[in-house]
C-alpha cells in the first residue's frame, strides 16, 4: 500500500478531530453565560482548572528535549496574549450576543495577516485587501442593530473585535514556538501562564469569583474540560496533520455552531441584518485566508 493511502485514514481522523474541536470550542460562550461568577473570573477558572490535567498529559507523554530560550519566550508571550484574549472575550459575551462575540473574535486571521505584514513584511495580495473590505461590510451589518441598543452592546462588539487582536497575537507567537515542541507542552505552558496572568485580573475586577454551589462548579469544569482541554487539543491535533489553510476554513464552523447553541440553549435569536452580516463576515474571512 502506498504512502498516500497510508496517510488517508490519519487525515480523515485529523479532519474529524478538527470539527469536533470547533464544536467543543463553540460551547465556550454558553458556559460563560451559564456561569454564576463574573466574566473575568470565568476566564481564570477556564484555564486554572485545566492546568493540572494538561501537566498530567505532559508527564504521560514521551520525554522531549528542553525548549530553547526563544521558544520559551514565545510560549510566555503566547500565554499572556491568550490571557488577554479570554478576559476580553468573556467581557464581550456579557455585553453583546453570543453570535456577535463569537463572529467578531473570528476576525483574528485578518489581524494575523496584517501582523505578519508589519513584522515580517509578508506579501499582502489584492484578494486579501478585497476580503478585508468585504469583512468590514459584514461587521458593520453585524454591529449595526446594536447602535440603538445602548452603549454596553456597542462596548461588547468593540471588545469582540479586540478579542481577535489578542488571539492574533497568540497565534503569531505560537508560530515561532511550535517547532520541536509537543502539543501537550505548548498547551500546558500557555495555559499555566494564562492562569497566572488572569488571577490578579479576576481578583481586582470580579464581583463574584467563587461559584455559589455545585452547579456553578460544574459549569466551570465544563468550560475547562470541554472548551479548553478537549477543544483546543483537538484543534491543535488537526492543525498538525492538515494544511493550515484548509484547517482555518474548517474552523469557520465554530461561530455557526455557537449561534445555534445560543439559540437552542439560551433562546438568543439573530435578526435578518445580523444573519446577513454574519454570513458576509464568514465569506470575508474565507477569502482572506485564500488570499493570505
């Protein structure tokens, strides 16, 4: 049997893992809404409760060479960017709809391409510039209904876009840290750094840090186990075994599922303008990835 045939089952499994990871990550905003702690506190518990299982995974994995200084620095920065991503996104979910917050956070590939152009002078194609214009139109339609909904809704949308900036920084840092470092170690280090960074943020800003009962702890455990450990790990595995462009487009399933979860579990609907804006945003991101 040839190598291509041998690799086909692995690629099929990687694609299934990628889609399962997107489905798991899409539950994040629902868990945040159901939590009885403040948004920054839920962001802290998401990573804090995941630290021990992730380091247990590292301990059970084959021993690997120590990471170099540059890789460790990149992982440290990645953890800090991920902490900012979670803190800002959880606040966004509190102020705007789950669908808006998730769609806006998926603008990250736009900022990744812009960041790569600024830092490494990566070429920006005309297709990417056209996709950027399409995405901005979609974002305007998505945010438009919130103009008359009050300042908090607009603040939530602004924080959703800022989330994408932080997540772009996280991905750009990982780009220089993944060579020779296992997925288990990358996730364990990044999650630990994020937990340390989010603790003072939660203590200073959260009105309620500890859940009120067992149900509250179960919601936070679900956020850590389903979204952080399972979701992020499955996505990392998929990215490692599939082309990056194909993987990135596949992850556009996440905001679609998040909107469906919010409709089914939280009763959140979307107006016609927001649905059109969301579709245009997804199309713009897809085009941007084709042209970047």
